[in-house]
C-alpha cells in the first residue's frame, strides 16, 4: 500500500498553545496563509487544556499573561483561572481565523530534514504527512506528565491519575485519597480535595516554599474603565512587568535578596500553621528560589484540617489498597492523584527529529538540551523552537518571552524570503559560544545552589531557565545576526 501523499506547506507549527497560536497570528498579520498547525489533541490550548484540575490558575497576573496585541479587559481575577485562560486562547483562534489551519488529533511522530530538497518531511499519528520548508515547534516544556517509579504501583486496585489528566467523573466524597507530590499543581488542587475526601494523605518528598497570592476579583467598574481607556490597561501591564522584572535580582544578581523573601515565607508559615510539628514538616531543605516559589492562600490552611496528614517518609511500596511508607506503616487508600509534575527537560520527546547527516535531535541533546537563543539548533536547518531550552522564567510571564521568539522567527522567515534562500542554520561555534556564556550565568544563580529541580537534567545541567532580565532576552532577539547562520540557496541556484 503506497503512503499517503504529503501535503506541502511553507510552514508547519507543532502545538496550539500560547506559542503555536501566537506564531500563527503573527503569520496572519504578515499576510502569510501557507501554514498548518498540527495538534495532537482534539482541542487547542496546550497546557491550559490539559491542566484542568480543580483550582488550576495562573501565578502571573492576567494582564501580563496574555498577548500584548490582544488585550483582555474583563479578566475576572488578578490571577486568571484555567478555564478563563483557555477561553481567551479560543477567542484568539476565532478572532484571527486560525481554526481552518489547525489539524486536530494529529500528533507528530517524526520529522526529517531532506538535504536534497532542503525541506522537512513530517509524519503524524493520523497517517497524514506534511512537507514544509520551515518547522516551528511550540510544544512547551510542561506537556508530558511525569509519573513516579514506585514498587508495586501496578498492583494498586483503586483509582489513579495525574493532575494533568484529571478524571472529572470521579467522586472523591468520602474517599481515602493519597496525593503524591507537592509541586505547583498540587498546592492548587489539594485544598479542593481536602474539603471532599474523608481522609487526604499528602506524600511529600520535598517541601515547597509557598507565599501568599495577592489575588482578588476585578470589580465591574475596573473592567469598564480598562475597556474605555485602553491606555490604563497598558499602564497596568507595564507596572506589573516592571515589578516582576525586579525579582531577577533575587534569582541571579543579588541572591542575598532572597533572605527578605524567606522572612516573608517564614512569617506566613507561622501565621498559617499553628502546630509546630506540622510546621516543621513544611520547612524546605534547600535555599529559597532553588526550586520554583509557589503562590497560594489556601494550601497551608488546608494542611491543618483534621482529615489531612502530611507524610514525609519515603514510599516503600504500593499495595492493592494502600501505600506503605519507609517506617512500615500502611496508609489505606481508595484513590491516588499524582502531583509529580512533568518531564520538562525532555524537550520535543517523544518525537523523532532528524536533521542534517541523519543526526537525531535526542542524540545531539544527549548531554542536555541546548539551542542558540533557545530558538535554533546547529545541524537542524529551518527548525525553530518556541519555549525552547533555557527560555523558561522563574519571575515573569512566558508569553513575553514567546513574543520575543516569535518576532525573531518572523525575521528569519523574512530573510529566507527576501534573499530567496532555501534554508538557514545556526553555526555550531555560535551555538556553543552562546551556551557556554549561558551556563556561566546560571552557575551564579540561585538555581545552582545544590537542589534537584525540574530545571535541570539528572546529570545536573540547567536546561530550562533564562538567567536574567527578559528585556535583555528581547534585546538579543531583536533581529537575527546573519553571520551567526549558514545560509543555503536553493539547489542549483
């Protein structure tokens, strides 16, 4: 049986979250319609589609966690809930007529660069094949759930699922629930489960730093005022941006600033948790900021409820109806919810991306993912990464970073068009020089203070965070330096 003929497009985008939709919108604004968005799920939205657990919300203020070119004046809360962010992304897709470009239920399995045609051939789970000059990945860093490797897990006979695959049909009322993990998702859904379950047992490997969340609903008159005077919205966004940008000092340049933040945290913990034995369990064993600092107003109070127990002993094994900790105590359990985060350092997995000379991307990244400006990779022509290696943030909005990257990709596309080039590929020495500088900056940051986090690989290489101001990143990505790239004309030209 002959393979399905490939659909030929100029640009193929993988993913329909903030990155993929933002890229598509900029293409539309530039009157470029020859593109396709390949989405593995039945609906758009990326992480805001997947993470629909109770209490899911953003920890960056709404006015900053949105596109600069598509303001929303009627956010319900200062920190938007998940459903509202997903509705915003749907609105953007309709507003800019993106739906005809999206191929749903089309997961990319492999993409190979053909050196003869200088184009990408893309294979998908649906059997559809695509041929594109340019491949843009917008898969995000938090899209593949991480599950714990626990002895006996296969023997458990109750209900179990990851927070990013929430079962909304399951009734927790009267159940004995185990939550494994205390990351950003867990601190949001644990307070909800605590009010439903008969008993909630929280298995904590490492306590997080949790600060109060300065959240509140926007009043109707505030929403009307912002809509009538858009300048006020821009001022609000600029004010939030400036405030959050100052947090870089604590993470990188002046890590001693974290002492002030730690005093705030300690005061908040004492005020929220009167029991000294429980409070002792909630004290992290690593410097503040080394792992993600979390925001919540109801997490600590939830842990003081009589039906909630925090277990800090390691899990020895899982049995059919319970979990046994290291001391030998068995905790009866009807359901397990994993709040164990994502495989954040495994960029673009499980796709097989093959570049020049048949080299696979996972082989190029065997020592940890890296890219020039987090966007282009040597040996992989016309491949552009959005939210790629070392472009995550610990202090501000990833949407700001994505807009910087999208602008950079648009200029690369214009260069290909203007110079009538077939491909553009970053030079290896340029990528290496950039990443040596990057890792030097990271070694001076709080993220390198000895803790193990999702920011780094098992070998200790920091692959996720940008170690500085976002306006510096925007300056670096303001325009491509063509001498950093190998420029290829069409074959025979």
